[in-house]
C-alpha cells in the first residue's frame, strides 16, 4: 500500500517535470523556430523570385 503511494508520487513528479520542460523550453523554442523559419522563407522568396521591395 505504501509503495503504491510512493509510485504515484514519483509519477506525479515526473509529469510535473515533463510539463515544465514542455512549457518552459520546448514551446518557446518551437515558437522561435517557426518565426525564424517564416522570416527565412520570405527572405529567400525575395532574393530568388520577387526582388527587393519597392516603394
């Protein structure tokens, strides 16, 4: 009975750690990569096909 309680506590701690890793590390890095990738695509499109922006 006591061992089950310790296993549940360990599992909750692992889930909390995984959640914090996802929220604090993976999501911000993913957002930065998406924005940087979009900027790179626009830059390459202008460089190769559209030319510089004109006013």
